[in-house]
């Protein structure tokens, strides 16, 4: 059975091959990748700028597809950055989720958007 980790590893390997075939490793230092990641996240945000809560929650199919591709750009740059820094992104996400479970215990945080240090 394929797991999400397998799919993430497969995507990482495919991305590394894509980059290698184009000789782009020379440009993919952590600083450049982090900057590109921030830029792509900004492109996601652009789709929501000036929308009401209702409009943002009920996007037309064309907008959803455009956002999906921008989200893919964010994922690819994040995955590339993690690869260059030798970070197991799935394992790091598991560790972060465990930390967040401690910071935001259900009994204190359920239904609240309060930051952990104000709970």
C-alpha cells in the first residue's frame, strides 16, 4: 500500500531529476529557494485579496484551479528547500504536529483561535 510519505518521496525524486536535467542546482541554494517559496505563497494570497469571507469560501472552478497550481508551486519549492537542507519533511511535520498538540490542548483550545501563550 502506498503511503503519503511514499508519494512525497516520489515527488521529491521527480523534482530533483527535473532540476538536474536543467542544471538548475546551481541556482537552488537555500536562500534562493526560501525567497521563491515566499514569492509563490504571495501568489496564492493574491487570489484572495479583497474577497469577502463568502467569496473566498465559494470560489469558481477556474479560480480553484489557478489556486491549486499556485499551491503546487509552494509545495514544490518547499520540497526542494527541504531536500537541499536534508530535511525529511514528513518527519518534521509529524514532530511539529506533536508539538502543536502539546501547545494547544483540546480542553483549552477547542473552538478558539487564541495563540497558545494566551490560552
